[in-house]
C-alpha cells in the first residue's frame, strides 16, 4: 500500500514516562488515540513550522518605500539614460588637436 500525504498510517511505541503522559492525556481529553495524535501534531506544527511567505509578503515593506520622481515607472528609461550619460557619455567627442 502506498501512502499519500492525505493517508499516513503511524505505528509508534511509547514507554515509561511518555506512555504515562499519553495515557493521562487520553483520559483527561476523552479523545481517541488518533484524535489526540492529530491534535498534538497540529499544535507542534503551529509552534515549530515556519510559515510560508509569498513574494508579495516579502516585498511588502519595500514596495512604494523608495524615493524618486512620481513618473519614474513611466519614464524609467529616460531617467536611466540621463544618469548613464552623466557617467559615460553616449557620443564620442574628438579631442581638439591644438598642434595642427
């Protein structure tokens, strides 16, 4: 039989103090063995598993937090060209030959 994530059969052996704790919880809660294990697993998962975060959640603090012109999203190519032109001229300028 192949198990899937929706169907897992568990066979566990508890002894000593763990067996006593489990038996106590069964009596106190009135739950079945399976229900008690499911509840314990859910509680353990909630306290130990890291929540899945999507890209929007990760970027939420950064979106719209920057500074710049209001039309940056529409004219970003113009602004980039201007900034690059200041650093690296796009046209070649011939040096003046004063020796001729």
